[in-house]
């Protein structure tokens, strides 16, 4: 394919190329920025302006950037899982450089309180001089600003990696920034920021174009549903409307050039022919030929899934629902719950319970640690319900500022508050009419809104802010939390009547460390994150580490680690120890692995037996003078395993090659210190 000619070439290429803070090209950009800083009247020695915008103005900014915030917040949480405990912060800003949202380590938050990396702060070049946020927005490309490259001396202790965020129309709408201590700079940070920004951009398409024809395509079918797929939008008649970065790259044309095209001129078939093929394909990709002769796999799809576990929804690719609903006879082949059953008995039991209550209008409450896939299970429940052809609407109660949750959930009329949109907004409840409303982290919903939600659930009517009448709604409600709601009820922070209205069926997703399908999950994630031209597997040593690790961040952490390792492995056929992030290697440094025969995931997805070289030998003390009985040796081995894994029964059982129940039965005979 010929190199693309793109209007704002630097913005598009920034998603695919590396970034360094010490190249000649970078130095030239920094010098241009410093000159602009001087022209703004700033001096390097002066004390920066850290005054924050007023709360009312910040709320106006948040409302004006609602679409950006809505799709960036969950991606920021995923990114934070990847860089947690690295003395870093993640910032989301508006196009002006105003900080809208931030996440960060508490110790670094305290350190940076003096420079106010918080919502409401202006980090444009006009205000702060050369800095990653202001300079990335001014230059329209990803930027690393390291140490004394910052114009103001007060910021020399920082290292910042920032990338602009582009909306579906090709306009810069904001920026995503990772800021940390300059002594802890890591070259992979910019890559993570760029990938996260690209995810945000892809997520926006469904909201901006909810009723238009959205075509997802790539030269390889396994990349459909990943962040590298092309997304292009047309009217029902085939007129071009928008395209993401990957689509522009694959077409070899800019947004401006694409405006002159139609569906048929780009894909060499008419829109009606394409829709006929989609309808006949039973959910499988349709093969088309681009105008430049490149063959691609296409799907006409519903909104891009934000779940990092979407690869589990099918044996080899994400589930997509075609624009035209499938015939009733095809419904059974598209079961979301079916593809979540990857071999773990606990998950299988959850799925069996959910199938028993299907179609009975029983609310579902999903419990589980953060990152266990509660959002994915909710989507699967919707997919298998009679409401599957209607909208699935998700709201994370923990990711939206308290002063915006009410408007986001219940909606509002024009003029309901300062900064309200013209013509108002229907809110998540009305958007879910006929379909499913998923309330993630319900335990974080403010108490005063719990009463309003209870009334909606009881009366099936919603009253938007500023409206004079109620609107009838019909919806299925699924909620999820990692908190103990019964304790919250006892402390008065969660309504008991709402709790019993929501928990018709309570299911709990196991943590990743307690699941028995890790190999299957790893294999599916490897396929979903592989953007290269050939399959990539794991070395025996890496597989041993992944099996022994406790995964406190669950699937989200595993996905992020494998995605980073895949990028580090580049064109190699195997991910090795040196490709793993430093912070992960530091955590697993103390783990001891049994020298046992095991299996490793090969590049082609097969399970290949290997002999794992021991990182340390297990020692069971046995004396010749007084041979221990088999029972005593068994207890010694269990105790040593539990001490090594800090009391984690699942990991100890896996290391010893026994079931967890075997250890539980011996629990009273084991030394009490191993549980400390």
C-alpha cells in the first residue's frame, strides 16, 4: 500500500510511530515552543499561575466535553492499572488545555499538589509555557517533554507524555497525558498513552453516529474489534461521513480526500449489495476489495466495545451485531454467555444460574473484584435476552463526578442548569428504553440519587431535570459492584430498599487467580493484542510467571501486561522475560516456582508440554533419624507453599498440583503463622 497522504499528517502518524525526547526533530519542536512561551510574556524563573477555574466554570467545561469525558474515563482507569505505583498521574484535558479529570498515585498526588495537576487547571502554553499538554495541542502531535525541557523551572522535576485526542470528524478535542517524576521516565509510557487515545477515539464513533452505517474493516479478520481496525461511517445512501486514523491509513487518504468518495467508490460494491452480504453472512466478516486493490474483512457493527476482554466473546474474534438484526433462527448461534464459558467451573456455574432466569424480568447483581469482567458479563446477559436488538447502555457510577451523575443518569431539559446543552439530554435511563441499563459500581452512587433511582425502578418512569412531566421507560437493569453493600447499608451509605430491589439474582465472578482457564484466556488475549503479521507465543519462563502471579488487577492487568509485552516483542515470535514491564518483574522477583512439567501457549495457540527450569528448589525437611510419615511431609509441603505465596490457597494448590479443597481440609492442621 502506498503511504497515505493525510491533511494533518503528524496527528495521524503519531498513533503509529515511536516518540523520543532527545532527537533533533524533537529539539526543534521544543525550541519553537519555548519561543512561543517567550512571546506570551512568560519568564522561566517566574512562579506559575496555579489558580483554578471556578467550580461552575469547570462544570460547564465538563458538560461541553461530555462525549470526550464519557469515553475517556474508563480508558483512563485501564491505563492507570498499567502504571499504578510508578509515581505517575493521568490527565484528561479539553482542547484548550483545561484539565477535566485526573487519576494518580497518592504519594505523587501529594508531591504535585504544589503544581496543581488537578481538574480546573490550565496547562496551555499561554499559561504554563512549554509542557507536554500545551505543546502537544499546539503542535497537533504526540509530545514528550522531559525535565528541563519544560519552560518554567518549577516543572523541571516532571516528565510528561501527551497525545492529542481526535474526534470522528478529524478535529482535536482534547489530550491524554501521563505525568511522572523525571527520574522515572520510561520509553513505553508514550506508547501506552497513544494506544489509550486511539481506544478513546474509536469508542466515540457510535455516540457521534448512532444511526448511520458504520463499517469496521481490516486486512486480517482477527483484528476486527481491536483498536487497529478501520472504522468508516456512511449515510444510508452511501455518502462518506467520517473515518478513524486506521481507516485513513488503510485507504491512503485524508479526511478531506475521503469527502469526495462514496461507499461504492471505496469498496467497489453498492451499499445495498454490502447490506445483503452482511445479512447473509450470519455474523461472519464480509470480504471486500478497497479502491486500491487491497482485500479487507468488513463488518457493519454496533458500537465499538470498550471491554478489554472482548476477545473472549468468540473463539477467535469479538461478537459483532450486524446493523440489520439477525433472523430469530440465528439468535442461538450468537450467545454471549456461551463464549464466556472458557473452561472455569465457577464461571460455568454463574452462566448456568443466569440461563435459568432468562426472560423472567429478574434483576441481576454482579459481584467481583475490579477487573474481573463484570461489564463483559452484563453485555453477554443483554446479548442473550429478548432485548438484544435494543440498546445496551452502561454507566460507571465511580468514573463520573458526583455533580454530573444526576444529569447523566436521569437527563435534563434545555436550561436546567448553567452549561446545559441546547435541547437538553435524554439521560442513560431514557437511552436504555426497550433495552438494558448496566449500572457499574453501583456502590459509588450518591445516597440522594439512590432514592430517585428506586422510584424509577418501581414506577418505570423518569423525570429529567427541569422537565415538567415524567417519561415512561421499559428496561432491564443489571448492576455490579466490588463493594460490600450490606456493610454500606449498616453504615447508612446505601439504601436497603434499593438493595433488595436490585439483587433479584446475585452472581459472583471469581478473581483471575482463582480461575482454572488462565491458559485459554491468555491465548485469546494474545490474539486480540497482536498487531503484527505473524502469531506470537510465550516462552516457558514467562508462562510460569503468569501462572504463579496473583493478579491483583485481574483481567484488566493481564490484558495490559500482554499488550505491552506484545509491543516490546515487536516482530519476534515469542514473548520473553525481557519483554515484560519492569514493575511486574519486580513484583514477581520473590516468587518460587515448582520444577514441574507444564504446558506453554505456542504461537499457533496449541498447548505444548515443556519442562520448566526451576527458579528455586522446594525443600521439604526430612531427617534420616526420624523419617516423617507421609501425612507430615504433606503438611510441611503445604505450609511451605502457603508461606511462599503469602497465604494464597489457589496459588499454593496450583504449585503443589492439588485442588484447593485438599488444602482447605488440612487447614486446621497447618501452622497459624502462614495465614498472617
